[in-house]
C-alpha cells in the first residue's frame, strides 16, 4: 500500500511517500480503508522534533484517518464491518491507504455527514466541545477566542455564539477575520497587527472578557490581563501556536483573582476523547461547520505540512489516498 513514512525529525520533506506492507488487524482491532486523512497542527510539532515521536523511525506517520472498516480482528464487534468511521491511532500509522487500530478508538460517522467533513471535524470539534464544557459559560458571557479561524477556534466560536455568549475573536488578516464572523464572532481583532490589545480594549468599550480561550500561548495573554473580568475571569490555555505555553506567573493571576486552567496532557486528552461522538453528531446536525481548504493527494503530505506551518490555509487540509 502507499503510505507516508517519516524518516527522521525535521522539515516537512522528512515525510516521504513509500510502498509498505498493509497492516492486518490484531485481536480487538479493525482495519480501515482510508478515504480522508486530516493534517493536524500537532502533527507538525511531532514531525519537527518539538515533541517525541511515539515509535522508532522510520515509521508511517499520522494520528487520524476516516474511511470504511473492511476487516475485523478476533473479538471485534461484527456490526462494525462496513461502518464509516474516524479512526484514531496510537500516534502513528494514519497517513496510509489502510490503518489498523483498536475498535475502541474508532468513532462511527453519523448518517448524512460526509466522510471528508467527519475527518475535518473530529479533532477540532472534540477539543472545542471539551473546552466549551470546561468553561461553564453563562448565557450573557463575553468570551475571547484566540485564532478563531483555526479548526478549534472556529468550532469554539460556533459553540459559544450558539449558547448566547458575545464572542470576540482574534484572527490574522481580513480573510480569516471574515471566516470568524461567518462562524458567529461579533467582533474580530487582528492579532498580527501592532498594539492589537489596544484594539481589543476599544472593542470591549469598558467591559471585560469573562473567558479567554488561549491557543497562541507565549506572551499573548499578558497584555490582556487587565481586560479580563477581575475575581471571576478565566483563562483556558490549550495551544502553543507561538511555540511556547502561556507565560503567566502566579502573581499575574493572584493580583487579579483570575483562574488559569491548563488544557493539555493525558487527563485532558481523555476528556477530549469523550467528546468525539458529540462533535460528529453536532456536525451532522449542522451545529458545527468546519471549512475545508484543500484536499491533496496522499503523496503531497509535505506540501500540506508546509501550508499548515505558513498558516495560509483557510480551513482543514485533507489527504486523499
């Protein structure tokens, strides 16, 4: 079968198309013939070496793939045969024509939801659902969604707006700002512009943000601290688009009575997994809409990684085997 093999850590060019033996499902596993493979931002960090790769190299790359179950291992539920699913791997093996994974790690795609959109929605939708549940928003809340044109950001914007919250979004450039507004943002600030925190202050017009969903990390939240509701304001930190986690001190929080919740690590991933079915259900019902920027041949995995790192995509990038 054709697959994308990561030969070493480094630039996108370490993702190389190769012919490799197709996997066979072991006990309790299923074999998925893939149809759409989402290219996920965390994968770029693994590929670059910022985080360890969970298997000896060289190895087939990739976290998730959507397709149809074509073979069952011993002990797998017979009803799964022929089902359309999104499969999550142990951290490798998804950039391929066939993927073997445990039956427990697949999510059945609801009727009426196209496989491409299921692939594009599974990760950002489940992360956004988990963040939304953790935030415990009141109906009149004002929230700030950083990088609202990303997959997670766009899903968060939709969920918060549907709950009645006033959503203020940040996005980089006019096209991404338009996408954030399309998904329900009342106001959008360009976080690539100098002094964007001052723009946010103007937009807030004397009010404050009750919740900040921080996907940028680094020092992005520092200039916003005095724009967050004192004593009850919350910061949910879940992303490192800047290359580093949020650079806040205990004093920053204590003096303002703010709460910082870290949304990362094994316990958080378990929470995200709990929302995978809900994310696909919301997409099938039209409550979550994830844009798809491009569908590329599987052999163009390196090109897809370049596009993600350049932040030029307006939506998900999928690979087609």
